[in-house]
């Protein structure tokens, strides 16, 4: 085997043999340093495992929010690995200093920042969302025609489960740069329907009947906020009332409560003999219109 390698070696030109010999000697020279650097990285890995176990426990004892615990742990682990890799590089290659590595990383970091602008934007937006926590996991939110329940917030994106069951994965920059409506920020939300009664009906009586019907619904929280009934406008064929009450803040609470209120108001108005009108139209013609009976039309046809 050695004889075959020697024969192959003789085919290389002398300058190339010198270069290859230098590479081999250099490799054997730095090999111990590389081994020590790998062993140091193993110690860094063990230390990172220790940090990922101890730091969250300490932060939970300090009663920090779970979002802040995740961010702090992520930053701590990133710092451990960055400094560990820098030190391992100086161990493997003693001629390379941390200052030189940082200078090279600074130039490369600028190019990387321009190349991955959107990714970095979403990353930092995710950190700000986790730290500031304008909305939490389980909240119903609305942003840019997107509405649903927050299932997960990561450092890059937020996952929204819409009421129809579809999962939307949206970049964090969208929620950081645009207004977000947190529908479940409070336990109660106000909801409104419009109810019309005929012009012939007594407005005060109709208001009383509607109010009593709304208060009878179990999902209406009139013990916390009062029910409000206002005559709103003269409609095309009815006096329209604005009916407002408070109920649960989740979308299903709103729909369920609106269903019960509409049914209760309809039943109460029917029992009271108050008409809920359908649209009426009065047609006016400038010229008199001839009116004929069916027998007249038959006679005309016979002629």
C-alpha cells in the first residue's frame, strides 16, 4: 500500500509536493488544538443544557410571564453559543483573535442583514410581541381582515385559528406594524341589533316590550352593564330601535346571545300584538292607468 502511494506521489510536480507536505504538517500541528476546541464545544453544549434547565425555573420563581421566560432563555442560549464558538475558534486557530472574528462578522453581518431583511424584521417583531404581550395565547384578535383565536406566538410568526377552523400562519411584522383589535381583552363585549316596529304602533310601549324581552335572556349581562334601547330613526317602513346589551367576549358568545335575543324580541312583540313590518312601497303615476277586469281582457281578445 505504501509503495502504491509513493508511486502516485512521484507523479505530482515538485512545487505541488511541497504544498501538500506543508498542508499535512500544518494539519498535524493544529490537530491537538482542533481536538481541544471540540472538547470545549462539548462543554459549551453541556453548559447550554444547564442554562436551559435552570434559567426558566429561576424566572418562574420570580413570577415572570411565560413569554418573557421564553425570550430570556432564547437570548441566554444564543449568547452562550456565540461566545462559546468564538472561544473555540481561537483555541483551534491561535493566530485568529476574537477581534478579527468580530470584525469579519461585522462586515458579513451587514450583508446578511440586507439579504434577510424580512426574516430579521419578523424576528425582532416577534421578540417585541412576546415582551410587550399586547395579546396572549387564547385571545381572539382581528388584524387586516384576519380574525381568529391565537394558538401560538413564536419569534417569527403567529398562528391564528379562524372561526371556520382554518389555520393562518401570519408574519409577526403584520401584527407589530398594524392596529390589532383584541376582541377578548375583557370578559364582556357589547353587541347591537336593529329592531323595527310599524308606524302605527306606540313607540314607548314597543320600547318597554323589547327591553323586557332582552332582559329575560340568560346570556344578557344586565347585572353588570345596563340594557339600552333607543329609537334610532324613521325607516322606510318602520320605526327602528337600536337594541344594545353586554354578553361574553368570544365570537360564539356573541352569536349565541344574538340568536336568543332576536328570538325573545320576536316572541314578545308577537305576544303584545306589535307589528314588525316588512317594506311597504307606494307607487305614484303621473297619468291615470286603465284598469281592466279579466272578463274585459277576454272580450278584447275575442274582438
